[in-house]
């Protein structure tokens, strides 16, 4: 499969590397490829991942059969607008971002929150996309390697399109998620629930002093 | 110990019954005791729990050494105002409520949310109280009988006062919570995290078709 991962941060790079290791063709999308390659952090990573290519948002979105939104949540709509709706129509977008709002410092709040979510906002703004919200409730290392956390734990899935969710389930399985660990919450509206888990996640990070944890719904 | 449980709904009654079964003296606080006794649901319950008394908010708060806020979150400040600050000063208030806002129908949203929480609002409005937020992340049957859900799962604690938290830990232990299941998140600000778990809880209830589940933080 050809994947376009939008976003060059640690989340995007971690998912891109995992997809490539599974034999997929992967292009990372960014606003300005030249500027991204000028960042030592990215350039160093690129050197050890020569098989992953880098392109502007529009070119990446055109090349990808499946898209992954790993941009900062406050910039997701701008990035997808730049990607161009013509390159999005009919495609599955796996939204792993959170609408973290750092405008009042740390810990960040969420925007939108409560009566809307980033997942819904993306689906509403780009109705041609088949948005599946998932993986946004954990550290990116756990996303692609769930065995990092011992014992059973869950990954949530929200979205309107059954076929798109089936594709995402298979991808999650290839990442190492057992079928029984994938908890389908329903339509994209349920993304409100998983995005609003982030405030607890941030406080758990502070209380525990690490990020190698994940939620398990006991009794599910 | 003398407990005053504010709120006559299923949450308040469940906690009151459990406290009484543990040998505590329990008074339930309500706005209008006559009106409450006129509700068949409450009257039936009262009949099988004759040891629990019913009183107005002020009388209940005066009698209780420890207070439990089990009112609807939108009415908590009004209830505590009626209870009278003079009856609150220096006391521990165990806040098990959530600021559920049903003004836009079901599922409810939260108000306050994200940049504030009910726990903080109560602590700020009644600085003489020693507020501990806990138990608000699960069905009330599980609050008082955690073994209802098989396997390990967590109850969170938020608050500023170490002594008050110690009292709450002991109470939770008497309810059946093992020490390792009590996860102290830090100050009352962390109540934002646990209150914002409710939107996910509500969607899990819909997806699973029951409420006999609870969150376990795997890797904590």
C-alpha cells in the first residue's frame, strides 16, 4: 500500500518508519520540504530512513492511497487544505492527531473540545475523506509497538465508514494489536471521547513520570 | 465517622447505603426533605434503609464530619451555598460528581470543561473545604464494590490536602479498593483529567451496552 503521512514530528516519523518496515511505500508530507530537511532532527532521521520520501502536502496526498494525519491538531485543517481536496476524495484518512492548544501554556487544553472534535471537524470540512480516528490516546512508540506495555490494553476506533475501519483494523493488527484490543466506539462523533482522554493522559504522564502506559477498559 | 451525603439520586443513595453498612452514621442532604420523601423512588429506598436519615443541606452539612458531594454537577455550587460555608469550613468534601450538561441532549457535554473543572470550582468557591475529587469515573455500583469488575482497575484521586487524601484512601480501602488501585494524580487541577474522561465513559456505555467497566492504566 502507498501511505502518505502528513506531519514531520516524532509521531509522523515513528508511524512512517513502522509502515516502511512493514513493506509499504511511504511519503511524508510537509509544508516546505526544503525547510524540513534543514532541521537537523529531521535530516538525521531521514539519513537512517532513506526509503521514506519527503514531499509537499499536495504531492504527498496525491501519491498516498491512504493518508495519516500526524500534524499538530491546530494545523491539521490548514495542512489538509494545502493537500487539496482533489487529492483527498474517496481516500481513507487515519487521524491520529489531537487538537492540543498550547496557547495558555502547559499542560495544553483542547480546541475544539466537548461539543466538537478534531476528527469531526476534519470529516465535516473534507466530506470526501473517509476519516477514522484512532491511536490518538497513547505515546507514539506504543502506537506502533503495543507490546511495549505489558498486559492487555485498548486502542479505540471512531468513524463512519465500515470499509475504512476494516482497513484500519488490519493495519493495527499488522502493528501488533490483537483483534480484541481494538475497541470500535461507533461514528466519528465518538472521537470527542478519545480526544478528551488527553487531559488525563497528560496528568498521568506527570504523576507517573513516564509515558509507557495505556488505557485498558476492564470489563469491556 | 459521621458522613453527610449531599444528593438523593442513585449515586448518593448507593454511597450512603455502603457507608451505613460499614458502621458510619449517615445523613443524606437534600433541598427539601418533604419533597424528597414524596418521591416513591426515594421513599421506597428509605424504607429499606431506616438507619440513614434525611435532612436539609444545611442541617446535613452541620451534622457531617465528612461530606460527600453526590449532587448533579450543575447544582453542586447551589447545594453547597445552601449548606452554608460555616458548616463547611475545615471539613473534607469528597467530590464524586461530574459537571454533566444535558442542555443539548444526550450524550451530555461538560460545563465547566478543559480550562476548569467542577472540583476546582468547588475548592475555589469554598476555600475552607478540603476537596478531594475521586470515584467520578465509574458507575456508582463499582464505586462501592470494585470487585464487581474482574481484574485490576483504577480509581483516581485529586486534591490539595494530604491529610484529606489519606482519609479518602482509607475510605476507598474500606469500600474494597486495594491500595495499588488508588492513583493519586496530584492537586485539584488534575480533576480536569478525570472529569473529561466522562465523554469517553458515555460512549463506552453505548458501545458496550452496559456500565460494568472501569479504566485500568496499564503500565502505571
